[in-house]
């Protein structure tokens, strides 16, 4: 049976930390599906379609990865529809672990066959988050090393349009 993992998130923006998790996950699973979801609690810079396009450009070097966007389903239902038996999640800190453990427990309640796999973040990315990078970039700080090139360029474009 083909091992398929869903890596769900809002990915606004998709960072080098996310990319590192996907690259590592692609070595463990036959297929990794990056699920671009909507987080109603966050203000997004990019539409789901823009995020999907930019992430595709950022992962095109990984043959067993695809990117899908969805805005209206529970993660467990979407995973089942995609044929995924695993959820892939990155953990940067104890705070992330506590948050992810609660989500994992609820997902297990909703579908006890769906297994969550945690990968610890690469230490060089463990201090970054999408919101931190947006904040630093907004005030013209240099965050280029923490973002895949297509995403960094798109964020610079968004910042410039917002300044006008």
C-alpha cells in the first residue's frame, strides 16, 4: 500500500522551515500532499490560490510532492478523500508540541485510523514563524534566508503594493 501523508497548514507564507519538513517527509512517504488550508484566526497576505501556486514553485524539485488547496473541509475528511493515512506536522518547540498534541487527539477522535507523524524542526528554522517573518518584512527587515525564493519575491511585491 502506498504511504501518503497530508501536510496541512495555512502556509501564509510557506517558509524554509515548512520546506525542510516537506523535503524530509518526502523521504519517509511515497507521496506528500501539501494541503493549503484557511485559518480563520489569521490575516492572510495571499489568497489560497496564490499560496498554492507559490508553494508549487517552491517544491517543484521534489517529485513525490503535490500541492492542493481546500477551504471547506475538516482535515481528517480531506485526508481520507486524498487517500492519506498520515498527517505530517513540524514541531519547533514545546509550545508547538502542546498545540499539535491537542489537534492530534481531536483528529484521532474523528478518525482513529489517521496517524499523525511529528518531525522536529531543523534548529536553524526553529525560531521562525510565518507571522514573525511577515512582521519583520513589513518593517523592511531581511528575511530572505527564511523563505523560498518565489515566496520571498511575492512578499516583497505585496509589501510594495501595500506601501503605495
